[in-house]
C-alpha cells in the first residue's frame, strides 16, 4: 500500500465496509500520534495538537478545514485557547474508513 | 446596566468574584439562546449555532475568534460539519464572569 499522505479520499456511502482489523494494524503505525477512541460505540481517530496561542490554534484549524474541503471529508475539532483536538471518523458508516487514516496522515503533515 | 453588547471585557484575575445569582438573573434574559451548563462543577454558557455547510461553519468560527482576540477572552468551540458549539466561561475563576455574558451577547451579534 502506498503512503497514506499520497492517497485521496474516496466517496464513501452508507453500507461501505469499516476498516478491517488488518487494515487498522497496517495503518495505525503510520499515524502513531493518533489514538483510536470509542465513543458511543463509534471508533474515531483523535489527536490533540498544542500551540503557543489562540491565533496559532485558529490558523491550524483553518488549515485542517482547507484539506477537509479539498478531500470532501470533515473532522470534528475542539478548539481551545492553546490546543485543537481533531477527530476523524466516517459518520455514514459509524466508524473508521480508510479515508480517516488518510486524513489523519494529511493532518500530521500540516 | 448598559447593553451587554456595548460593554468591554475587563481583565479578570484569579480570585475575582463569580457572577452573582442576581447578575445572572439580570443578564440571562439578554442572551436567551444560551444555556447555562455545569460540567465538572464549572458553569459555562453554551449555544449551538447551525450552518448550511462546513465553509459557513468555519467562517463563523473565525469571526468568533476575531472578537475573542479583540477582547482578550477566548471560548471553547466544538466545530462540526454544519454546526459550532460555543462555550464561554472564565478559567481563572472556574465559572461565569460578566465577561462571559458580554462575549455571548457579542457572539449573538455576528
């Protein structure tokens, strides 16, 4: 499999398969700073990014917003004074899809 | 008391008094769309704003960021695809200060 950062998100429909255990095992080491969290039965990738001030935090949030718009896949972000917590998962399939690992890797690149 | 939207945030130090019950009773009707939520013993003002798409959501988040920087008082924002949940409280005094009501009113104006 090529690098996650070089992959593009694919259109994901209701009923598309969740990432398999084997896929997660392959992809997770490529994004070691992301934690898989399960909330209300839905797995998501979560990473907290720290900054020096609010301006830097908001600038990062906008950069994530830009790649989200480019790829047509959007995260949930908790924006605080000096941090942003980014969560990727796929609403339509209530869990993790390859798209989420791709977006986590692209977020790491920012 | 003048309108909340015309007031400026004041520097708030550790030990400053929390908003009193009387003040909250006076200010809350001026920001009727905000709910007072208590999380881990800390009261905060919370309102969910809805939008048509992510671009609009992010644009609103940036506008809130701008008034936050102007006033030197910052919210926590949960940014989702078509909504932003804004929470105002004062970390230094672990609860609600006049500043939070002022910022909620200014957020409503955006």
